C-alpha cells in the first residue's frame, strides 16, 4: 500500500482550504487535492463572505490590505426594477466599519490563492511540514471503498489512502454521488446558473460612483426586470477597482422560456438605471457557473459515512432568503466542522459512521443548518413568480406616481397604491405574499 495520510481533502475551494487550515494546526498529516492549476483557478464565482469565521481562521486579516479580499461591506441595497424604473431599500451604517467586518467582498481566484498561502504557512509550522501537501492539476476520479468504508482516492493510475476523506468538490459533486450520498439526478428546478461580468474602472472613479470611502464597499441585489421574467435575480458588488455584476437564473425556467443567460445579462446592463450605474467601465471578464437554489430538498440526507464527510457546496449548502446570498460563509463553517470531526475521529481511532455522524450533528446545531431550516419558506417565496414579476412592477408603478409632482391635485398615497395594485397584481396576491412573508421572515 502507498503512503497513508490521516486525511485527504478533495477540492481547494473555501471549504477545502478551511478544513486544511484546521488540520494543519492540529498536526494532521493530510493531502489536499485540487483539479485546477492553482487554488482558485477554476473558481469564477465571487461575492461576499459574511460573518466572522475568517477572522477566527486568519486573525486580523484586515491588516493585509494586499491580501485576498477587496473591500468590506458597509452599504446594503435591495432594488426592485421594472422596464424603466428602480425602487431601492437602502441601508448604510457606520457600525459596519469596525473589524472584524460583517462581510467582505472577494474575487475567488484571488481569495482562494491567498488562503492557500495561509494553509502553506500552517503546514510549515506543523509537525508534518514535509509530509502534508497541496497538490494541484490533479483530477480525482474515484473514491476507493472497502466494505462500504472510504479508504482513499484514485487519480489516473495512482491511488492514495487515508483514514478519512473530506469531499469539498463543489456543486458538481460527482464523488459525493459515487459514494451513494446523493442521487445521480438533481431536478433542474433546484439548480440555478450564475452569469457574471467583471467591469474595471479607475479606482477613484469607482469610489466616487458608489460613494465609497477607503476600502468600504457596497452590495446590491436586484429583483424584477433584471431577469426578463425568468426565476432568479441580479447582483452588483464593488471590488477594489472593478465591479462584479450578474444574474442567477433558474435552469428550468430558462429552458421553458427559451432564453439565454448572456442575452438576459445584456438586457439587464442596458436597463436605463443599470446603464447609468455602470457607464464608462471596461468589461475584463465574463464567466458562468452552476449553483444550488438553496432548497434543502436537494441536500444529501446524510453528509457522512464510514471514513467520509461532505462539506461546502458539495453538500448544497447555500441560501438566499432575501437578505443576502450565503454560500462562502457556509462553506467556511462546514469546512471547520468537518476538519474538527476528522480530528476527533483520529483521536478516537474510530472512523466509523458512529463517530463521523458528529459532523452532521455539529452542522445541524450550527447557524448554517438552523438558518437553512428556519428560512426555507423565504427561499420558496423568492422563487414565487409574484415576487420576481408582479411585485417589482407594482412597487415601481407606485414609486412613479408617488414621486412625480404634477400641476394638478395630488392623490393620497393610499389611492396611488390601490391604483398600482389594480394595474399589476391583486389584493389576493398581496394577502398571500404578506402572510407567506410574515411566516418566512
């Protein structure tokens, strides 16, 4: 048998790198395998890492202004748009300005590479500085099983063995399925496609345009005409000298309506409000990737078996309940918990399901699964056509009437609102949405 590791991690995204960091700091001999040329090379996503887990993982990371993050979020905005107007809920607060920050904007190709460097530093300080590795440009083709226990991985003709395996392979979780933890087929109505452009500006122009000070940043989510009636929504995040702008769209609804993501993104950018916002920039990157919808019904029922744990988006840990798109923070916390469970298994000398189940128990008790369970109604509500079609039209119709001053008697606000409801929805729509919203949030 070839050299054996304490643990093998598959995938050097946020979840995998986080798990590796914890293992290195606890003197675990591990192998982290990444199919890309370097950690982050295959990651075209980006956005906001919410919460404070990064500050626990890399204390005082905010002092590294040339590190893996671009800006901290102190400005949140939710925008409803129809064909010609936008109506925003806007919140900006000084309380967001103090580290550890509530959210930081990252570009994954940059962030993952930076975090990998931190893992390398942790390896160098461990007892296995010469025996733990980050191995790139390697595709794992198979989980090796013996008597239904994961014992290693196969890549090409080579086999590597370990007491435990952590799968952090991302949303295209072929190994998770091969291990029998998820069905081979995931319905298209539970899968979304994300399309994004990176647009570059002179940094001073960007900061003036979005009213940024120093390394402060803004996140903006869009509901309505952004998707041309397709299930989903839009987003805009300010990076250091670029913005990330894009859409997340339901695959099933795209097929049903016969629309292409790139065409919808072009129409979104041409919207009069968006066009004014992004003018003068240079598109330097276009990317697309698949993401989970946040519906827990597609999550594997079990995230463990003998010798095996599944974390990050391989476990479909993602949620958009209307306040924010959460995925990278879930990946980080699940990576921490998976690594801690692998350490406990090593200390106990027991890698059976009985011990590995402790990971899922810890995940269930964490904010990750508590939020996913508590806000499922909000996830379903956001995918209701009334929310992404009728409501934005109603809100903007009311906004145009309310904020337009004419040389004639002005209607009361309640009369304007009744007119907007009559034009774009029904009172029954509002009652149903109101009840569902009250229950879900």
